[in-house]
C-alpha cells in the first residue's frame, strides 16, 4: 500500500509543479511585457482569439472554471477595456464576448513571447506527447468521475 500512496503523491506533485511552472511563466511574461494583466486574463484572451464571440458559459468550460468565477474575470476585463460584452442578436438573454483593440494588442504581444517559452515542448517526440495526452485524459476521467460521484 505504501508504494501506491507514494505513486499517488508523485503524480499529484508532478501536476502541481507543472501548473506552478506554467503560472510563473505567464506571470513573468506579463511583467516583462508590462501587460498589467493576470495569467487567467491572458488565458481568456487566448480562448477568445480561438473562439470569437463565445458566451460566458462556454468560456468557463474552456477555462475549467465555474460560471461565477469566469463572470468575475470577465467583469474585470470589461472594466479594464480588454473585452466587450455584446448582447446576442439571436438570443437577447445571452451575451457574446469579444476582444477590444487593447485586448488584441496584449494577446499578440503575449502570444509571441509565450510561443518562444513553450517552443521547447515541441521537441518532445510525437509518440511521447500522444502517450502523455492519453494518460492525462485517463487521469482527468478518473478525477471527474470522483467529483461527479461526490455531487450525487
């Protein structure tokens, strides 16, 4: 049993270290580029550039955040002039999000810098990256099943 607990601890520690390293990289980029923006806000801009005119619920899902947390981030970004909310023409109850010129500029500046930092990840052999993503998918499924069972 001790071996299993050590393995679990190693897995959790590994994910934590990767998450921390990524967050630190985003903070460093934001500081160096004088973006005055948080890593979460950078991720929002990234998602909006890939999914223009997305709604808050879909954005929250892409960011793996709750709706209220995503809504709070969006509120702060609207106040900062990085994104705008526009009422949907097809469903007047919902809003679509899009980047402002300021948001687009920050996204472009951060994209080039982040790409430079993350480029070494592309040296991981394709087969290894595929296996890593497969294993991540398994871990995510296991954790989500545990979370969903707890809700019942």
